[in-house]
């Protein structure tokens, strides 16, 4: 099974200066090759698949991720337009008020962030900040900034701009970035190119990762000072590789390249068009008919598109995303307040059968949120719940629960509904009756968080730092930790300890090792499989490889794509 | 008579829009959360609820919308964040283009097929027309659309698989982009027209006045086109009017298959986004259009056949 090549730097600590300013795409590709070598036969086997379309679609279709030939800048058409299609629209281009997880796709071409995740999602790379260090015993995060960046309006990107942007993110009405910056109490300008984020002492180790998202966007101070809304027209507020020339909310965003751009090592097209096309079949047809250069494919259509890649009809980059299809269990509602029932749920699920039966193998069976190769991966958890119907039955009997049935809520008509139905069948085989209850997709999360549902199916994005899953799903957000038992209390302690900025990454890994082990052993959730996405693309497209930023989340950055001359 | 017919449409418009209001209100889920977005804070969700007065009873919200609509103010789309009237105009242009080309294709194919089948009744041509019509009646437009895309866009690249170009931008590309969607959408009405023309024309051709015309020595072409077809066309016009109203509804699926930014696509995204102002605008506009179409069909039928006046 193919995996994302990992170029994790295991020695990088949150308190350490970041790596040197990243190199060109070629350099990153060389790192990817190194990681491929480290990954050993696993990846080699995938890449070596030749014409065996049925045995390993991931490997056979993932050729573009590592086998794509190097393309020099002179081989890319400088006047070309890249036409991309995605499955979700956007309503706002203001990153601070972005209200859907896919919004970064649309605002990343315009707005640079202080940091960004490496293409594999395992480490943080410099972007506008060249390095970052926790100072004053972890009470502040100091960032050194690039000195060669200007905004589209001509203003210099400096410490004052960072201060203005973070203050805007924290105070703008409707800001979705504000909660992520809650631990920052003040922003101090040290000098023109050094800024200090003063922390409230509650944590902050996750900030370098947080600043890769909308919370780390830096805007022109003039645009911030003007107070004008940026949601429909960001104008010249960004410093990114493109500026918006046309925005039709819910339909399409058209961008035009900005020259010069501080990072001239990246491939860029003259124009970039990102369209929302709801129907996956239409997106694939668009690529096949030559009307689109790249299209994002998810869900049941992935297996179909992989077949087309195998037959040579289209090119494709298959990505095992860090998006976990998971059944969340409410530990305060009977019968799921009984740990034996929750463990029985985990043993009863035949994850491999679900992956094969529902997704034709394009959903990788999993038992924990972080994949092998990530620093928060816990090896022991992978052995915890093999498919074992007998053990599940034994646990149900041992629990003594008379009627071990529950309602499983799922987004109506969404991709998770077949998974819920499959889980129902498997659980009923071990004596747990399940009623699948479709609810509006956007209601699934808040209903569970409010304790109104017994169990839900969610596709969760554990993020680039384990604090994300802790803050969004375990202790905060969805609130899986809701009991009053020693395990819950310990998880709360560990959650606080995990964001201590004075800890090294290895020390943090130990904290999250214990935390995630408790969550798994107490069976607060039942992870099922990790989604695979396909980026279907044309022969002429350049840049849709493992270096495509954000591919690991399924929400990529299309800024660095081009068309072969 | 025209004013009376238009006035009779007002209660229908009220019933349709109120029914929509109630249906959307009864749908499960919290519209405030849906509109605020997945990542919105609770404060933002509550602000949206207050802004849209979602805590007020459905009747008072409806009366408030009605008062605004009466002044010609349809409000702003909650999803696209633009005036509903502007969005209606821009998206209606696409749907009107699609329906107009579809109707032209359906009328031409239907009349040609129907006339050919009627004048050679029982022949191979007749059997081919009736068989193809039966198949076309059974095939859903979206399925036919997908098949057309595979043959003519993916395999041949003769016509685009997706997207739309405005008539004003490039008339030739406008037509190229509408060929496949209009063929997919036209199959059913063309089949209906063909069968209707065949039946009406066959009946007319066996009538006394046609026998008289033939006895007078008129050429067969003149008998068919001038005498028989003129009377045969009236029932076809009724079908055409009825079908035109249905085409607007049928455009929803075809617009999705071919990614045309028309009223159908707008309606679908508005339903998923619980965009009430936009939905009301679309429903009110399409109701008015259907009322007007029915009126026009009646007037044209009466003009062609004075006995209907």
C-alpha cells in the first residue's frame, strides 16, 4: 500500500529554529526521494506495480507522485492558465472569516502565512517567517521574518504587518481564527523583521502549526487599517503568488499571477481558475475532455477514477490523506457508557472488509488518527483491536447490558452513510443493535458535542499537530472526554501538558502517546479507515506531485501548478 | 382576458411561495448553523439567527418577505452574498439559452420525424420514428447527457463536457457548449412532438377537406404542409407549452451534468445552503414564467385555430 513519502525531520523541536528557508521544488522532491528510500519496500512495491490494475490501485496510480520527471522553469508555459475543479465552494475570500475547512484552497493563492506544513504534513516549514523560537521559558514565541516580501499594494511585509494581522484575526467580528490564537495575549514588534507573540502561559507549543492556517495569514497593514471587508474582494491585501481578478461566490475564483513574487523557485501559471463542481463525474469528465487540468476526486468515485488512471485515460495523484473516518462514541449515554460495549464495537468492525467492500481498497484501515511515520503515531495502538467477532461477542456478554443497542447518526446522503450501514451490519452480528439515523451533515458535530447523540460517524482531520485532535475532538470541540473517571481526568492533564512550549518534540510525543493510548484503550472512538483522494489531472499539468502543499489534508494549494510548454 | 388570467395567477404565487417557506422550515437541521458555516463560532451562529429572525414564527417571516417582495426587493442571497435579483438575471440567461436551444432542437426533430412518419405510415421510416421515440421517452435526460459526453466530449472532443460561454462573449462557443445539453434535454420533448405530429397529421390526412384538396389536384406537398399540418399543429402547440414548463424543471439535472450555471444549479445549491431568499426568488420567478407560458400558449392556439377563441 502506497503511503505519502515522509520527509519528517525527527529532530525538529517546536522550540528550535525552523529549518533553513526551503529550497526549490526540486530540492523538496529530492527529500521525498530520500524518504521513499527510508520507507523501504513498502513504497517501492507500490511504485513498482506495473499494469496490475486490480491488485494495488494506490501504487499503480500514484506514479505521478514520485515518477514525475523534473520540469525546468523554461519547460513551463509562462502564459498558460491552470483550470482546477474542487468539490466544495467558497463564500468568502477573507481568511480570517473562512467558514469551511476547504476555504484555504481558495485563499492560499492570495495570502501567504507565517509558516506552512511540509508537503507530507509531518513538519512545519518556513514561509513568511524564516525561523521561530520559544523564548522567556515558553512565555513567548519569537519569529524572524523575511525581509524581501512586499504586499500586492507595494507595502513591505514586516513585523508591524504581522502585528496588525494577528490583532485583526483576534478581534474581527465573526473571525474563525480568533479561537486558535486565544493563547496570544499581545503581539510585540521587536524590530522590523522580528515579532514576538506573548503567550498567556496556557500552552502554545502548537502555534507553529496553527500559524500555517488562517490564523497565520499576514495582510497588508493598509488593508487592515482601511477596515474594508475582504470577503468578496481581497484586492491587494495579500502577498501571495496570485491576486483575485474575478470571484463568483459558490462558483469560481479566477486569479492572475503577481510578478515579482518573493519565491521565484516555484512553478506558477499566468492565470489560475478554481471552479466548484459538485458532481464528481462531471469533474472527471472535465479532465478527460481536456477542459480541466486538475480535479479533486473523493469518496466512491476514487476507485472509478483510479481505474481510469490504470487504463491510461487520465493521470492521477493518489493521496492517503490524514482524514479519518471514525465512529465517535458518547461515553455518558447507555449502553456506550460501558467500556466493554465500546471495545466490542472496535473488535466487531472488520476494517479491511469495509475498505474493500465500500471503497474498493481506497480507504486505508486504521486504528488511530496519525499514520505511521508521523511523530504522534503510537505503534502499540495498531495491535489493539484486530477484527475479532468472538471477542466482541464475549465482551457484549461480559458487559451484562440487557439491550446493547444505540443510534448511530450520520450526515444525510453523505459519503459516510454507507459506512454507517456497513458498521450496523457488523455490530448486529455481535449482538449490538444499531439504528442508523441520517441528520443534516452540518448538525452531526454540534449534536454530539452537545451530548444529544449516542454515536456519530465523522470524517475528522487530525491536523498537523496532535493538539488539533485533542482540542477539536477529544477535550475540546466534539468533547469525547466527557466522563468523570480517572482516564478522563488523566487525558485532561495530558492535554495541558502536551502544549507546553518548553517540551521537545520527543517529550511531546511521549505525552500524546499516553493520551492517545488512553483514548484507544477506553475506546472513546472506533477509527475505521483513512480516506484516499485522487487528484485527476491532464498530461500537460506540472506540479501535481508529492510536493503539492496540503494534499495530505485533501485541501491542496493549487498555487504551484503549471502547464508544460 | 389577459389581465384576468394574470390576476388568477396571484393566489397561485402566494400558495407556492408560502408552501416553500413552510417546507424549508420543516426540514431538519438548524438553518443558522448551515448558513454560518461549519467553522463558525457559536456567537456567529447566534448572530445569523438574530439577523434572519429565525426565532420568529414562519408566518411573520413570510409576511415580512412578502412585503419586501411587493416593493420589488427580493433581498440578498445568503450564500452568494449578492442581490437575489442580480443572480436571477445572470443565471436565468443560462437556463433560457438552454431551454431555447432545446426547444428549437425538439421542434425541428419532432416535426421532421412526425411528418415523415405520418406521410409514410407503416413504412420503415414510420417504424424507426416510433421506435426511437419510445426509447427517447424512456431514457432519463441526465443519463443520455452522460452518454453524449463520453462519445462526443471524452472520446471525440467535438463538444465541451462542462462549462458555459455567454452568447455575448462568443456566439459560436455559446452554441457549441449547448449542443450536448440541449440534445440530452430535447430527446423527450422531440419524441413527444414526433408522436403527437404523427397522430394529428395522420388524422388530418384522412379527413374530408384533405380528400377535397387532393381531388382539386393540389400537389401532395401543398396538401400536407398547407392544409393538413395547419390543423394538426394545434394539439402539438398545447404539448409544446406544457413541455416548455417541464423543461425548466428538467434543466436542473442537465445543468448539473454539464456544469451549466443556470437556475437549476442555483436552485440546488440554494436548497443545500438553506438560502431562503434565493430559493423564494427562484420559485417566484419560475412560477411567473410558467403562468406566462401557459397564457401565451393559449393565445397562440386561439390565433391559429379561431374555433378556440
